[in-house]
């Protein structure tokens, strides 16, 4: 495998994980926000 030539830094893994998390959670951000507001009675 040629992949062994590539060294991936922990920072890169962290950025990738954050990117995947953000892209998967983002569409539901508004829904969760309104849910929390309703739960804690925040206008």
C-alpha cells in the first residue's frame, strides 16, 4: 500500500472528525435549538 508514505497528524484526524460531525449535525441544529428553548422555556 502506498498509504504508508502518508503520515496523518492527530490534528488532521481531529479536523476530519469535526467536519464530519458538523456536516451530519448541522441540518438538525435549528431543531435541537428550538427543542432546548422549549424545554427550558427560553423565548
